[in-house]
C-alpha cells in the first residue's frame, strides 16, 4: 500500500500549526494515526509528559485510560505527514477534540472524537448500547 504523504519543512509545519492553533503549544491537537484519537498538548502536560511528544506519540503511552501506545518513530510507520523526512502525526481540525465518556450501562469508558457544537450518538464498544 502506498500512502501519499504530505511533506512539510519544519518552517512550513510550524507556520501551519500556528495558523491552526495559535502560539500556545498546549492548544495544539494531533490525531493518532492508529486509534484516531485527537491528543492535545494540554493532555500531555497533565499526564506528566512533554507536550512536544504529542505529534509523535499517542497519549496512551502516558495515560493508560486513553488512546493507545503508538509512536511515530516505532517499527511500523503509518503516518501520513512528514516534517523534514521525519514521520509525525497529522494535525487535528481545530474544532474537533476527543473526550472520554463512560457508558451508563456497562461503565466502560472510551474515547470519542467530537466536533464542537455537534451532538452525536456513540456506540459503546463493549455492550453496543447507543449513548
Ligand atoms: Zn493512539
Ligand atoms: Zn456499555
């Protein structure tokens, strides 16, 4: 499978981040290419990690209750973006974010990606209830 990658130089990539999220690195959001979770710099800081890790590691490496343990620099490379030849996670859309919700039926908690101002129904991965 050939994945068409978006290639940035570091300068272009930083400019793109600034255009989307401003200058506060904690507001930046990246999508994990494996689990699809939108991770923010703030979450990394709260998990005791370096916010800089957010574009190459999934939050699950620091907080087991969220996301997965994917890293862009791991053995398998499924990233669709690269910066100066380094694979990185893709930027998330400014208006989407992941929230962890817990199922009222079986108490399973799971991450969903929500778009600001939109109400959606989610399917519990464990008991398949619609929430
Ligand atoms: Zn992940
Ligand atoms: Zn459930």
